[in-house]
């Protein structure tokens, strides 16, 4: 272990930079625990906090275990009245089809515990697709979650010290067919017009699959298709932090206190974040909770005000 110098932080990812930069401004000693990994020990006034990226030693390990499991997350949310899409886990195709019959189409199929958005299929609308997508999703986890497909705007929310630190409305890349070009060609044309090049991966092929497309398909003229659920692989990140209504803010505050997690990221679909998500006229649903959120998009949104999440984290830890 050695004391890190401030000039060294430029070699780390922007999220880690954000935290360490705020630490140095408060005269906090930053120790690098491992030379080949981003593990740090922050020290000031006899207080010590371990850090790896957004993972903190103060986090509740039991709740971290719960929120990694998307089905157990639903159980936790039900205890405090936070709305979520109805859904159940399945180990076999037969179980999956029984669940599909019970909750009805359209569905979302995704791995129960696997992170990263892989093996996720939206708008599943037939038993044939349930079988096909269940088997593909099982490549990432032993159990698969089937849940009711819900519509709305997609939000990524980061909370620090049980308060809203940043909200982004996120939109994945949407392309439009011309009746001539393949999906692969349309992606290549898109890459010529943007700074952030989109790379075709297995995840791309999964996302195309539930839209009945492959990279060699030729979408009909003016037919839209998506390349991602959010802006993680490219798209738009629009700051909406100041637009959340008090009812939603209070509900999410209650949720983080119940889980005893001082830092979380959550994915939420809602009609509008400025309207209460518990109201029937403006429904919203928490999809997933991440106990170690990647918050780099808050630092440089495509539209709106940047949010210094790292500063909020250090203020919570050492104020």
C-alpha cells in the first residue's frame, strides 16, 4: 500500500476520478491498496473507508446480496410499497410457459442475477418466443426471470446518502430502415455520423432477435428498431434531476433507508418522473437496483446539467 498523489488520478476511469478528486479537495489521504487494481483506502481524522470504484466498505452486505437478485429485489420493494413489474423466476421451459400464461403477454425475459443487460429480451409475445428466449437467457444464469412488460420513459437514478444525486432519462440508439440496407449497413452509416462508434456484439444480436431481426436483415422503409435499452452502448443521457416530484423522492428515500444502502443506482420506467409513480394515471416501476452503480454518464450527459456524484459520495463519508 502507498499514498497516492493527486496527479495520478487522471489514469483512472471518470467515475473513480470524480471520487478521488473530491477526496483530495478535502485533504483526505488516498492510499492505493493494489497497484494493478482500483482499490483504495481513504483516511482522515481516524476514519477509514475502503473503496473500489463505486463499491464502499460501508455498504450493507446483506442488502447488496438481495439487490443482485432481481426476484428478491421485487420482494423487498413489495415490503415498502414501491411499484415493480409482476414477475417470477423459472428453471425450466415448462415453468417459464406456465408463468407466461399466468401473467400474460407481452413479457420481458432476463437472467435472474446476471448483470450487464445481456440475455434480456423485451416484448416477448408468444409461447414460441418464450421457449426460444428462455433458452438463450439461460446461457447467463441458472434461473430466468419472466416479468410483465411495461411502457414508459427509461430513467437511471443514482442516490447518495438516501437522497437523489442524479437522474438521467436515457434513450438507446434508434435507427430507421430504408428498405434497401441491411441492419449491419445501417449501423455502419450511423457510425460515420457520430463520435461514439457503436460496436456490434452478442448483446446487439440478442436485442435484434426479439425485434425479429438479424444484422443481415433489411428493415422495411421507415421501420424503426433499437440497438439498446438505454444509452449505455450509445444514445442519449438527458439530465432530469430537478424534475422529480416530492412524492417520488420521498418514496425512493424510504426505499434506500429500508435497504440500508447509502449508495445505489436504480433503473425505473415511468410515464414521467415529475408525476407520482404510485398514481394510476402516471404509473412507474422500479426494474432493478444496483448497489455499486456506474455513474459516469451523470458527469457528462448529452443534454442538461452535469452532476458530480463523486463529490456527493465524499461529502457523505467525511462530513
